[in-house]
C-alpha cells in the first residue's frame, strides 16, 4: 500500500516538477551571477579610478606635495568619488551616464564607495611611521570585506552565500537530471505489468507508451547535463575571485605608493577633535 501511494502521488508529483525547477534554477542562476559580477566590477572600477588618480598625482612634478599620508589619501579618495559619481550625475556628458547612474544607485554602489572611503580613512588614521610599515593589503581587504553594501546584492542577499550556491549549482543540475530520469522510469514501469502478450496490438501500444515515457525521462538527464556544462562555463567566465584579487591589489598598491611618497601621517585638527554636543535650549 505504501509503495502504491508513493508511486501514485510522490513520484508523479516530483517527476512533474523536476524540469520546471531546473529551468527556474538555471535562469535564476544566470541572473544571480550577473548581479554578483556587476557588483564586483563596480568595486574594481572604483579601485582602478583611485589608482589612476594616485599615479597622476605622483607623476605630476609641478603639483604641490602633501606630506601627510592621511591627508593626501583623503583628498584623492574624495576626488575619485566626486568625479566618478557626483560630477557624472550632475553633467551626464556621456550617453550611458544616465544608465550607469541609475544602476549604481540600484546596486548601492555609490553608498558602498562612500562607506569604503570612510572605513579606509578610519583605519589609516592610526598608522605610525615608527617601526615596520603597515600592511596595506590587510587594510584594503578589511575595508572591502566589512562593507555592508558590497557584501549584499541589492542590499538584500549576502554575496558569499549566493556565490557558494552558484558554485554547487552545476552538480545540482546533474543530480536533478538523473533524478528526473529515474522518476520517469519508475512512473513508466508499472504500465508493463498490465501488458497482454497474446494481444499483439495492445502489447505494441503499451511498449510504445513505455518507450515514450523513457525518452521523456532521458530528456531530463540531457537537459541537466547541458545546464550543468553551461553553468560551469558561466561561473568560470564570470568568476569574481580573480576580480576581487585584482581590485584589492590595486587599492592596496595605491595606498602603498602614497605611504612611500609621504613623510608624516598627521590628521587635520578638525577631524581629530570630536564634535561638540548641541546646546540645550534655555
């Protein structure tokens, strides 16, 4: 009785939903990979723009030099933010500036870049010239990894969890295809039990129906293999590990350049002094 109940309800229901689930997972995985990659590309773009401005500052021989590492880092980070976001939003000189402005706000890239600047300045203000030079790689990694805007897609889904889920998705497609094939076979086998070998026409009809069921079941394995191969290729082509490694190195190298160029790490008096509390009304 239990076997008949499972065959009549569970197997049929699971066999019907395997293909829609694989389709939903595949296209959902494509969308999730695109969102993660765009977020990582936006982080890399900001790190690249900051590195460009650091190189321009170092190569400008006639420009006034700033002795404080903290001050010049703050100046160049704020300049990068203004030119990448605020001036672009204001003037929109290029054709796609309006589109980039909208997507950056949607993906919280502008807020994430502002938070990155704040975390970086909060870390480097305590560096001292005495002793070993600070490890800028650790500062860069900490600033990016602790950023709540860059760690969540659209500010909702954690990037680390989604990335790990996408990495195991190709294997899940293989399992789903094999499961769908076995479910289809299990669904078609009972039909052979009622076959009358003395009736040739009825036997042919039952065998044709069984073979059709098997072909549909095998199709799920083929689709699962195809989705697995396609998802593996997409995960490889749009991998964010190399991109993250590159942006951290660019950001930390830019900080290293500025550290070696400067001689002090003085903080402005206005920033060093805490804000006075508001006065109470008389």
